């Protein structure tokens, strides 16, 4: 039989001296605020009060509190604690908790894997690790665009974007560098010439990835919201001349793609 040393006796009826809220919290390894919360949600009965008005907790309160703490330690939600504490064996609740724990373990393992890749590489921690092997080829603006894409598009679309970057042939004419350095007030002829240099590659991309022309079904948020977010990001990430070059290049690319598809 387990023997527990009794607390010092201090009342005439040989009952143990009651505990205050702070004493109960210390014994149970919890906090006063937690005890008050359990009172509010009905998990822990309110004790009687002493003549001085202070709460007077006894052994049943401590045992109940330890019971609640243990169930919370294994992940039982507060709204199911009463059911579990009743002595029943609601396996459905425990299976749900186990499934949530398994999901959380997988999430944490993925986080560790991502951190490992980041530590081994040399790229921004906020950039998705799926783009680790192409990160060195991206400008800071392109990295920001990729980051935005991770919240706007589904995993298949992101995989396509990564493949686009992998397939991209490095330009020897320095078009990308010229675009990045383009001043907001660049001359019209400079913008037209740069757009014409980008158009053929864009036309090829549009043919390989038709969803770029109609991204409905490939976004992870409502299409209208995605389009608004992209439009706002374009204003932030690119200056007026760069946006004009992109618009002209897209128009030319679609025209070229249309000519290619003509019978």
C-alpha cells in the first residue's frame, strides 16, 4: 500500500489544514491563473471560504487539479477533460488527440528538415526550400515574388514555377541585368527594345504552362484576391518603366504564341 505522509493536523476535527490558492498551485505544479480559469469553465469546483474570506482548498481539489493537469499534458482538449476524468475510456477522443500529435510531429520534422537545408545553403531563410537550388539566380525582387507566390498558388503551380527557373537559359545579352537596373524614367525606345528581347522566352513559357493565362483552379486563395495581391505587389516591387516592359513583353509574347498556333 502506498503511504503518504499526512499534512500537519491543525483543526479540532482532525482534518488537514486547508490550502490557499497559491499553495494549491504550488502543490499541483500550475499557476493561480490556471486554477481560476478552471473555475470559470467549470472543471474545478469552487472551495469553501475561511472566516477571513480566503478560499480553502482541500485534498479533493488537489486530486482533481492533478487529474486535469495530467489530461492536458497528453493533449486532451479542455472541453473533453470532464468526459475523460469521469473514468470512462472515450477512445475516440484519444485517437483524435493522437492524430493531432502525429500531424504536429510531421510538421516539426519538416521544419527541422527545412532548417537543415537553410543552414547548409546560402539563401534567405524566408525563401521556400523548394527553390534552394535556384536561389542564387534570383534577384531580391524575384525572391519576394516567389515568396508571395507561395501563398497565392497551389503546390502544382509552385512546382511549375521552380521548373521554369530551372529551364531558364542564362541570357548572354544581359537583358535581366538591364531590366533590374532600368530607371523609372527610361526612354520608350529602351523599354520597347527590352520587351522585344523578353517576348520570345515568354511565348515559350506560355505554351509550356497554359495555366499562366488562366490561373483559375491553380490558386490557393480566391482568384480575385490573388489578382489584386499580385497587382499591388507589382507596384511595390517594380518601377513604372519595369512594369511597362513586362506589359509590353506579355502582349508581344501572346501575339507570337497566337501566330505559332495558327494552322
